């Protein structure tokens, strides 16, 4: 028995085929500076800083184009994964939206408390026993939201879900190696959404969602330090299979990878020939 419906699989497959074709078409005729002679190459200029004389000297231009395609894939993969998450979520949740904007009033007291909580959290990095829990941080912000001048604020979630029981889920999707500043901003965003909604967990639930784990498939394999040190890691970080299970149910992660693999097999020859020969 599969987790994803056949209709959802079909929609994801169609999305990925178009995604791959558009990306290939963007790169297939892209000019690559080739080195027919050293003096000629050294006479070139590029305002975008794309000249790589040692690469061009030793690597065929077809391979350079494929390398540029791979970098473009890495850059744009996030949008594809967001769309896949949306298609999967629509099968299982009362409401699912992408690029969902949370709008509401937040008091000056709550905004100041968010900053105070972030400062306190970072200050206790070396002493986990003194760190506030995510629930405590949210409670402090909601309490502070009762005083001070109120102003209109907005915060966008990459994916928003509403379950059948009315509980809300907000996901910010990031690559699996966020830096320190990104982690701090995501924690700030989590607290802001709770203030905007005036809700604590489990009525509102906010997460950093990483679509895969580059260190292995188990949570304990994940060793990137910044989310562990600068976020409520246990309560607000979902990695790989954890995220896809929450969005689509058990087995959704493997089934999604199988669809990616299928599209890769179907489009593999097209990708190679289009990039190599234009």
C-alpha cells in the first residue's frame, strides 16, 4: 500500500518533468567561455566574474556547461521541493498553501521580548541547562503581547498546513546546512508567527524544515552545529524523513524520491545530450 495517491504521483511527475525541461533549456544554449588559445581567453572580460581560466584550460566546454547546470539545479531545487510538499500535503490536510503570509498586530512589548529571548538563547549556548524551552519562549512572547502599542506585521511561511482539527503548521524550508544568522532569523520568525496568531503550541506549530539529511537518514546522524546551538533544535527542526512524514504520512519521503528517480531515468538522456551538444 502506498502513501501518495496515484493522482498526486502523477501531478508530482508532471511538475518535475517541466522543472527539468525548463532548467535544461535555460542552460543548453548558454554560452561557455572556451579556451581556443590562452591569449584569446585572457583578453576576455566578464562583468559577472564568470571567467575561470584554469577550468577552461583543462575541462571541455560541454562538461563546464553540465557543471553550471548542476549548480543551477542546486539553486532552484528548493522551489521544486516546496511545490512537491504542497502537492503531497493537499492529499492529507484540510488546507495547504505555499508562500502563506501571516498578518496581524504585534505589540512593542512582544517585539522587544522576541529580541530578549533570542539574546538569552544565544547567551546560554554553552550552558544548555539554563536555556529556555521553546514553549517557555512562546509563553513569554504571548504574555508580553498584551502590553504596548500595536503595529501591523507580516511573516511569510514557505508552506502552511491546517489539519482537520484546526491546528496550524508553518514551515520554513532551508538547505540542510543553514548558517548561524539564518538559524537566529528562523527562531525570530517562529516567535513572531506565534505572536501574530496569538497561539501557543500545539494550536500553532512552526518549524525549520530541511528536505533531506546530508549526513545520513537518521536524526542522530545530523551533525551540523548551527541548528543545534542557535535554535530550539528538538522542538523546531525537522530533517528529511521527519518533514515528509509530517506533510504526507509514513513512506512519503521514499515514494517522493522514487518519483524523482523515475523522472531522472526518463529525462537522463535528454539532459546529457541537450547540455553536451546544445
